[in-house]
C-alpha cells in the first residue's frame, strides 16, 4: 500500500510517500532472521551443524508441518521434540523470547523452518 501525504509548508507543497508492507493483514511483518541474530540464537544454533544446540536443519526437519508446536515451544508452552536432553541449557534462553509478539514468534519459527 502506498500513501501519499501532501503538506503545505513555508516553501510550498511538499509530498511525502509512506510505504507500508502488508503481510497477513498486518503492517510490516517481523523479520525472523533479525530476531534470531538479535536474541543470540546463532551462538548455539548453526545452520547445518549441531553445536551447543541442535542445528537449524535438524529443528526444521523435526518441526516440519508443526509450526504451531514450534511457536508453543518458543513461548515456553510445549516440551522440545529435538534433543530434549539439552533442554536444560535452552530453558533460560527462552525467557529472552517472552517479550516477543505472536507475529515475531511466527516470523522466528518461519526462519527456523526455512532450513529444511
């Protein structure tokens, strides 16, 4: 959607263009990759290799077709299905995600699931 706003000012008419990205009925969809990096997830989760935590590829394969379950896990409302033995390490990190909106958590899940 493009909105053109016109303002009458000291030196005549000025136009400002405001562009809104519409995704799923909401403006400006969250960027899952940016959230993943900003929250420090990359320090434990690599694209193709298990390190401290499971790889993104392993998580994407385990949660394929189960995005809702992944979002619940990220909210702290479900048990992990990937490397449950490492959950004790991950649990404190989940508290960093508590302030994220549902849209941001969905974007983060989409980013993780993109590593199939």
